[in-house]
């Protein structure tokens, strides 16, 4: 691994150990370095942080085992501009987007995120921002999958909800030999009939979803539909594997509550994206450290804030 710039190591330490970490100024509070050090760290492109998250995942044996998860998250921005001042949302070029949690419209930035888990450990790997301009979220999802393929991942499966179960994503995965488990919308057509019109409340059926060139297994349980192309999962195991997708919700919660993904104060798009990408690496470092100590993610974070632990940067520091 190439040598990591010292400002970046200090920024990771500050992000993981600061109780308030929404800006470089807040993160430098009480530290033995100036906030300018952290601003220099945020001059690095997000791709560098993704490489570091990849290195952490590789150290956990993540290339040859575990699951990749695709999902998206809305990063909201709130700020009332002063008189005569352009709003921060306008400066960042953010659009109004629907918050699926509340149903309301907010200014925000949507990220398509790729993460890894083996069912116990979790590492957020990379994201691509969706600015509602040219590329669709499906385009971004495919770009992340291609990035993972080029990095050497051979996952046991790729997990995602119904919004990413589009023909182009499913065909890409099947063509590359990557099994998937996904939720399916009830209006998807299996062998010429919409799923909701297939009789019965609990069943497993195999056939062709409209638009696909290969067979899938579809499971109906509790009014929900799940699909996979892996024959060994054409039973209740399909739903058990899909439940592993919950790991990305835990990742989002940790990033938003603990690692500066909520309430960030950056006014420049590049700084904002780098701050969010820094959180991925900090999450991976905490996850690696807490496993060795037998702590939960949040217990480890509390000890870091209290000064009872120092963030272990050794996985990233040059030999």
C-alpha cells in the first residue's frame, strides 16, 4: 500500500474520536493540530478513500467470501440563509428530492452505496453521488459493481431491494457469474403472469421474469416476493440470505449518527463528498477494531470519544 498522507490519518482519527464531527473545525476541537490539517485531508478525491476501504475489506478476507449490498441513502441539508445570501443547497447544486422515510420533499444528495458483509462484520466500500442530472441510479449501481469486479471480488451473492432489480442489473450479475437475491415488486411478470396474480399465499416457483434470458426462483412469503438466479437458494434460504441485506441499514445508521453523515457544514461539493467518503474508512477502522475487542460498533465509538481507546490506524500506516 502506498504511504498515506499524515493529514488524512489525522482526519480519520479526529472523525472517529470527536463527539461532533460535522466540520473540520469541530473535529479539530481539543486536538493537537489545526483544522487546516483536516481541510488538507479533504482535498483528497473520494476514490482514494474507496481504495482504503477496499484495503480494509481485503484484510478481512472480503474478496473471496461474504456478500455485496447495493442501496441508496438521502443525505439531507438544512440551513436558513442569511439575508442576501445564496442558500447552501443552491451553492452545492442540490435538488429537491423525496424523503422515502417521511414522504416529504427536502434538499439533499442521494448516494448509491456499495457495502460488504460476511453476516457479522461490515465495511462500506464506495458510493457514487446522484445529482439527478444525467446518469440514473441504475447506471451508478452498475458502475459500482464493475468497480468491485475489477477489484477482484468474488462474492457469495449480491443483495438489493426491488428498485435495483432492473433487467440490466440482473443480466449483468448473471453474465458475470454473481448470484443475487432481491425483493421483487408484485407487478413483475413471471411466465406471463404478474406475481400478485399467482395463486396462493406461500410458494416457490421457477421460471422467466419478463425481459430476462435466464431462469429465476421466486419465493412468496408474507405478501413479499423474493427472487434469485442461484438454484441452491430456490427455497426458504432465499429469504434468509436476503435478510443479510439489513447490514447496510446498520452501516447507514452508524455513518449518520456517529460519523458526520448528518449535519455536515461544507459549502463545496468536492469537500462534502470527501467528508462523506472519509466516513467510510473510519467506519471500517472502527469495525475492525471493535471486533478484536469484542465490542459493538457503538460501544467502541463511545470509548473512542471518552479517550479510553485510541483509533487503531495500523492497518493503513505504511510499514
